[in-house]
């Protein structure tokens, strides 16, 4: 992965955050890493997630401590909200955990803050997809190891489709074929069910990632799209075609109305779970959240391919374990990550708490066990299917990337609610892009 030459400095209100840092597990430590009462090594390890992820990680930590009795691991875990800001504050204070979770989009800031250790050659990555290793590296230095593989998928309610004698989509299919299927759902259901949410207006975060797939496949882009790590790479016509795709679907009721699509999310307003739509696009790792909320049989398919057979699958690490540069125990921290991502026994503990496990050895151990539920098997199967496709390089994006991801649905909503025409909307979008890159 390449990181932009210019990165923005941290803008963090430290005084408030330091109060919270002082209240967490072992946050009174004066520096990262330390010695235990028994004269061994203490490692602080932090992550975010659900209770099930916490429990599985704590059990894996217990196994590591059993095998390494001179190492005591201090866990620091919480939900997603506030994790990033807290980590930034810890790094700036020189008191970050020895091992911490992050995502590739944070790399620019973390490297600029001198927060990431180069762990090249310290961890066995032979079982990882090489594209994922590249995505966790910069300028020949490996700054982390991905903890799972993930991909965007088309989730389909097979039960609902069967009720209206509609066949699910199967790989390979095009964007036009997908649009035709969405229209078929509305027509055959007599208007009771829409095909899918309108992602040009949806504010839950999938609209911009979907633009990436659209560019690589429908628009047949040959290079990094819609950005590399230094600049945005799209034209006004690219954005016009993307908005037009969803506008055409609205005309035939292939997508749910904008007032419903705009608030579609996994927490309480999922149109798929409510059976308002028969399809949903989301990460394979999110499939559990859908299936757990309904009895209908859900299945997944990879996203569309281009006319030349190109796919839009990107080797984006969902979660990364990195090592704090100022840790006193870099070797031991790397050893823990090696254990966490390669050991087959750990695989049986972690299962799918972070999604599909990153290495072949761990995935094989899990598949050969009886530890997988029927839902686990569906997720594992789709990822094994997608992992056979050709992956694109992952880029974290230039400064302004996150802001742009919210601007896209805001302007899309103006089009859908007939407040602005597509051409004027594209002009406004490109104007906003121009302000971000100044």
C-alpha cells in the first residue's frame, strides 16, 4: 500500500481523551510495555468489537499465556465508538498499547505520528494472500497484519425470491443483469417488494465503496479507482454514470424509494430484514447480522463483473494488528501477532469473531472442524469463492476521503428527491471534491 506524501496532522482534543485513557485497563502505565511482578513481560493489546469478539480474543490470550508463562497480556477492549480517537491520543502521549487494532485508512496518520513499527520479516505471512500483505505495507515496510479477509457481496433472500418464482443471481453477471433482476422483483411481486436499497442516497457507508466496484467493472477502469493514496481518480462523467444507474432503477421501481433507502442500515432499518427488498449489498462479514435477524434463507453472490470479465474485488484488510513503534517488546509483540494469525488452535477459538480468518492454515483447521454453524459455512464458502478471483490493490485514499464518502449520498439524495438535476449534481460533487484537495 502507498501512503500519501502529505498527511494531515492529528486534530484531537487531548485533554478530554486523556481522562478516559486513565480509566481503562492498566492505563496508568507510564509507557508502553513493562515488566510483570514475576520478572517477565507485560504486553498491552487493544481491539474493538462485540462481546463475542471480546470473549474469543480473551480465550486466545489465555492460550498464549499458557504457552508463554513469562508473558502477561493486558487486554484493552471496547466498542467501535471512540476507539480511533482514543488510539490517536495514546500514540501522541507515547502510551499506546504494544499491539493494537487499526484499519488501513488510518495508516497515513499513524505513520505520520511515528506510531507504527516496521515488523517486516518478524511474522510468517506465507499463508496470507499477497495482495493483503501489500495492503498492510508501505514503502517496502510491513506495518501490520490483517486479521481477516472480507469482500463486498450481494446478499439475496432466497426464500422471498422463491415465493415469486424468481431465480437468484449467480456468478458471473453484469450490472445490467443485476438491474434487470431488481426490476423483476418489483414486477413479479406486484409492487410489494423492491429489488434493493438505493445506494446513491444511502448514508450507511456502502455507496462510495460500491462506486469503486462500478468503476472497475461497469466503467472498465484499468488503474486505481476511485482514488490512490495521493489523489482522487474519477471524472465528472464517471460520477454522472453512477448517479444515472440508480436514477434508471428508480424509474422502474428496481430500488426502494429514497425516503426508505436513505435510512437503510443494519441496526434497526434493514430493508432486507423487513422484506421490503430482496437484495442487499454489504460485506461478507456482515452477513451474520442479517441472517441472525430473520428465518428466511439468505445466500450471497460476488458482485458484478465487467464486460471484459474484470472484477472489482479489492484486498482491503478489514482489521489489522499493528505494533506500537515505541514498545519495549517489539519481538514479543510480533510473536503474539504471528500466533494470533497462524496457529490452527487459535482458529478454533476465534472462529468467525472477526470474519473469515486470514491464513490458509487457520481456515483449513476451521473448515475441518465441527465448529462452524450453517451461517459460518455460507460466509466461508463465499469468501473461498471470491478469493479465487483476481484482487485489485487496496488504497487508503488521500486526505478528504472520509468527507467525500458522506458527500456522495448527500448529493444523491438531492437528485432522488428531485431538488436538482443529475448534471447540476455532478457539478456540485466535483466542486466539493475540488475543495477537499486544495
